[in-house]
C-alpha cells in the first residue's frame, strides 16, 4: 500500500512523505532489496502519484526491470497490458531507458511465449493504446546509446 497510495490532486507532498517512510523502512532493515521483486513494488509504484517512490526503488534495484515478473509476465509486459493511461507506461519506459539504454528500455524483452514487449505494444496500439505506441516511438528516438539486444 505504501508504494501505490497517493494524492492524484497534489502528488508531490504526498509522494515525498511516503518516500521518506520508504527510506526509513529501508534504514531500519524493514524494507530490503528483495522486497522490491518479491512484492512487485516496481510495477505497483509506476504511477504519476508515486513517481518519486518508483524512481527511488528503480535506482535501488535497477536489475528488477530485467528480472522482475508479475504473475508469468516480465514487468514491461505487465505495464503495457494494464496501462489505462499514458502516464504509467511513460514513467516506466523513461526510467527503464535511463537504467537500461543498452536494452532499449527492455522493449525487446520476451515473455514465456517468445513475444516481445514491443510486439505486445504494437498489438495493443491496434485496439486501444495507439498513444502508447507513439510514445515509444518518440522516446526510443531520443535514446542515443541504445543497441539492439
């Protein structure tokens, strides 16, 4: 709950206060790095109202972008599948590009069926998320140090 609760009307003070609590929990060893993956904290916190918490967790365990799963899907697939708005996906993609530019923000990470996140995104763009696909095009064009996986 601490990573997803926020005040959408005034997110910065709420996010700052909750980030302070996350830092205190970490300092007291009541929140450990493994909790990020074990409790899907990176996936849950990728919201505009919890952006500072998301970025803090991403900095703490940037490998979670690669190894984290929710159910049987890698995080990037979960974000694409369940994003109801552009903000959640944009926050996730921007931060994953920052930490993993060599993997193009994990857009080519595959699920258990061999489908890449980019393919999932293209399929969803045909139905309801065309803004997500345009966002990816713009953001990946700005990634200067990207190489294909």
